């Protein structure tokens, strides 16, 4: 079974300081993060100059040279390196740096130019799906599949940032919905944005794993008590190791893979009381004199799974799961 991937999201917790970005990333890697993720953007590509936040993002953004220095320092320690990209220039920089994967914001799921450019570049793709409709997600997937990298890993990430996101707005049931719609084409994960000081900042991602999330994205910062940029949903990076341990425990409680209709749970996976009960039932049936009911009252193939064609997405029936 593939283990749940835990991504340490740096976002803007570096406060526009490359040294802080390096420090957070190295600390996250040492505490067991499966991947480190940064947001690469340029203010003039993200906003018009008259936007009230233009200066803020100009101060937060790094130059291409600064990104190169960050990658060179962090790459030897990070298992995988991902980048949020907010435009063609950001994609070009991330590609030059050799990123292992790229994340597209939900507002860019209909950005044909960016999607077509990304479709020709190798690497994993993460699509923010928390604020996206099914048709927008399908459009992005079609655009990516039309490129040369047709067999790449694509992950839909449910969740959204509301500085912080209220617990009641988390809507974990949508993980199953996304898997139902798109699970044959991509994985589904969860981006957590609960208040970092709330106990559910730890609990909710574990619940998401139980709900089927295969990737967990978690914001981290050096010291959330300083209330810097992006502290709202972040946990202190020093606590990331405990967070990952909790995800692994939740992962161990996941259910068995889906079985064919005529499959049985092996005896060795049952508690002793259930094994004893199963043996008793077998003995009782074999001596009850009612074995003739199986052939006398039911068609010969009644108890076979292929007699009951269970329709699934794509038109497959239960017999094809064997």
C-alpha cells in the first residue's frame, strides 16, 4: 500500500527572507516531510500594479537568483521538491530549478496557456480543487492529458484558505466525491487550513486520511506566536514530526482494499471470536441437512459474483475486479 504523502507547505511563512525560507525547509525535511513546497510567483505576473496588494507581493517574492540559492541549499535534504506556480514565468523558473512537481491554483484551472505549457513538462501535478467545479477540474485534466506527459501523476487537492478556515467549512465528504468523479485518473489529497492553534489542526488531517486522502499538505512556520505572514493555518515546524506520526497512525487504520463480491475476509485478519464463530457456522451448515437448498431453490450460478453485474464508472462489472 502506498503511504500517504505529507507535504510541508512553506507558502509565505518566510516573510520575504530567503534565509528563513531555507531554515524552515531544512527543519521540515529533518522532521520527516515527504516533500517541501514553496510558492513561486512574481508580483507583476500575479497582479496589476494598481492592486492594493501589489507592493506586499513584490516584497514577499524572490528573484530567480534567490530561488536558485534556496534550491541548492535545500535540495540535498528534501526527498521531493514541489512548487506552486502562478504564471508562465514562475513555471519557467521552477522547471529550471528541477522541481519534482507543480501545483496549480484553483483560479488557474481554466488558464489554457499555463495548463498547455505544463502539459509538456515532466513531473507530478497538483490541482487545487477546493473552490473548483467538476467541469473546471475536468477541463484542466483534459488539457494536461493532451500534452506529451500523458502518464504523469496528477493529484486533486481538496481544501481552501480562509485565514483560517472554519472547521465546519472543511467538508471532508468532498474527498470521496472527488474520488468518485476522478479517482480512475488521479489521486485525491487534502490541504489543511484550520487555525494552527486549534487541536483540530492535528486531528482533521488524520480524519482526511480516513476519508481517503492520499496526500496531506500542511502549512509550517518557524514560530507562529510571532503572527507573521501565513501564520494562521501553520503549525510550528518543530511540531511537524509529531504531526507526521499522527498521520501514520491514522493511515494504519485505513480499511482493506475493495474486494470482489464473492471474496471473503481471510480468517487470519479476523479476531479469534469471529474465527471461532465462522468455524461453528461451517460445521452447522455441513450437518444441518439443508445443503439441498443451495441447488434446489436457487439457480446454479446464483452465488457467483458474475451473476450479479454491479455497474461501476466506466461500465465495468464486479466480475472484472477479480
